[in-house]
């Protein structure tokens, strides 16, 4: 369901007419070479070269064209020569797409024996980009600055990360989140201002009674159920008890719910959704297996009506498309605090953990849920691949949205978990549980997160910058006293910034 190849970024080079037509011709040729290099399967989206801009009118026109081109997700701006920044004001004021400032130059090294004033007039990025940088700062524009030679691996890596964040942002604009029922009663962090969320992020949350879904579920045919159950049997490890009459009937009901849920979301063009175990009237079981499989296909999900996490998981799915490692809805469920050893976190949920993070073939099982008062639901059970990962959450602070990210290391469990019939991940939070949990709580972090073994902090930082939201990072460098200072300074900044 996620196709990054539909997107493009525009490579825009700034110059002026001061240097004459011969220099401008070389500027265009060099820019085309760079754009062509970037477009040679080095980024997840297409790079489109745009003619060199040399006047305020040309800059405004390319920015307006970018705004009106749905598949354009942003600009890469580079000043080959000196491009007076007053020419950029009108265009940057009009631009509503994110942009990245690439501070590079066409030639890697100085040609010591050949350098002359013609070379100097052509290769002026060292100060042309500083002029452009000033106007970005003067206009207080969010943008990423990448410094380095355009063929270097670290420059390409940063460009790759930013394009993924820009693609996730583009995907959110006009996106719809389906919310079946309300949030879990009396829970604060899954609440929030959906109007403010739409203004800030561009997606809309649509509420539905569970009866709207039940109507579609009840229309599912037996033939469709037969086909999906066969797919289950071919795809997952099946426990012997499922082939018993009662369990098999339960599995068929899970298939019915998945088909109905897919139809509903597809028909409405939804990219994310939420459910809640407190509102299942008309459904025989909580849609666990369905949620897991829909997430695996790229949809965002949030449990208990958590629309913010559902949208975040969708964005993380877009950013991680094609990368190694999975992305899932997650929850910090319980701790392991041995007297002599490192404290760890067992992450899981009632049912809804995405199999994209599974270490092996998931096992399809049916067990009691012990909550919600419904029939035993089907679910996929597995352990998670070990290695580096992160947890992220978005919360509504009243006057702003805050993203919180904690880097973690997924490890093997200390022992088997034969009686825990849910998918799980076991990790060491950085820098350790004591510091990470304290910082997370001080920042107001939710118990629901987007968990990813494909993304880095930089992906989410770029996304937060594009979205113009606050971001707090908890990692191996976190010190509580400094973290508290950052929270206080951020509160002051975001309170005052509204009035600037």
C-alpha cells in the first residue's frame, strides 16, 4: 500500500545574471549532473532537475509550481554561485512544501595549478549558500542543512533520511484516520484536540460507531472467508487446537472481521485506524489478527482510540518503507528488574503487534483475552528480532504537540515465556531504565508508541522539523538535570513563540 516511487523532489539551483550567459550555462550543466547522480537509484524518490533560477519571479514560479504538484514532496536548494537572498523572499514565503538546503559544491577539490577567476566566479557555493542560509534564518524557516560533497556516502544518507520524512509528511496531508468508538474511558493521554491535530499535521480523524463496521462485517461471504482462512494456513504456523471445531469457527470469525475491516478502510480511503476493547458491540471478538495484518500492509494503528499513535505509526511505516527491519504499534507493558543485573522492558499489547518485527514465522493462536468480555480472539504470536530500535510517541501538550523518542536495544528474553500468548519485544532502554523512564515520564510520554527497528532518531527529527513540532530525545547521552532544563526552555519557547 505504500509506494515511495510516486513521489519526487525538485532540485533547484540558485544563481543570477551577474556572471553572464556562459557561466549560467555551466551552472545548469553542473546542476543537471548532480541531479542525475542523485536520481540514479540513490534515493527512495525521484529527483527532478529544475531550470536554474536567477530572478525573484523565477523563484516564486518554481515554488508555486511545487505547491501545485501533488507528487512533489519538497525542494533541494543549492546555490552554485551567489544568489542574492532578497530574490528568495517571495518564493519562500509562498512555499508550503518542505525544503532542504544542500551546502555542497560541484568540484570536490581546488585545482591548484589551474584555478583562476573564472573558476572562482563559477564555484561560489561557499558564500552563496551562506547568503541563502541567512534568509532562511531571517524568515525563521524550518529546514534541514546538509553539508558535504554531493557524492559522499554521509551526504546521500542524510538526503535519503530527509526524503523519507518528507514522503511521510506528504502522505499525511489529507489523510484520514478511522476511529471506531471513542478512546478508552477516563484515559488522558490518548485524548487530545483533533482539530489542532488536523491543523498541525494535515490529517483528519473520522469517528464511527462500531455498528458501522459491524454492518460491513455481516455482509462478508463464506467464500471470502474460505479464501482468507486458506491464506492463514499457508502463511503462519498453526497450532493443532485451531483445527478443532470450536477454534476453527473462531478463526473464521476473525477472518470475517478482517475482511469487513479491510473493505471499510479501503472504501473510505483510510490510512490509519483505531479500535477499543470497550466498544465491540456486534463483534464477537476484538480484532487482533486483523489489526496485525493491516499494520503489516502499511496501515497505521492505535489501540483504545489512540488516533495520535495511529497516525504516527502510519508515518513511521512510510518512512521505513523498503528499509530493513519492521515498524509496529507497541506498549511498554511490564519491567524486569533483577537485583543483580540490568533492568529491561517487556513490550507487548493485548493483541495488536505488527508481524513486520517478527524474528521468525509467527504462530497463529487463539486464547482468552481476559479483558473486554468477548470471545477468545485470534492473534499472531512471535518474538522480535534483536538489535537497535526506537520507541516514539506524540502527545498533546495543550499549546503544542510533542514527540518523544527513546532509543533501545532489543535483546533475547532471559527465559522462555510459554504462558504469554501475545507477540512481544524485550529491550534495554538507553541509557538505562532508570534514566529513560524518568525522562519519559517527565516529558509526559504516552504508554502507546510507534516501535521501529528500521528508523533512526534522525528520521523522526527530520519529520518533527517538517511538522514544526517539539521533539525530545532520550538516548545514551541523556542526563536528567539537562533534560529538565530542555523541557523548561522548550516550554518557554513554545509559549512565547505563539506571540512572535
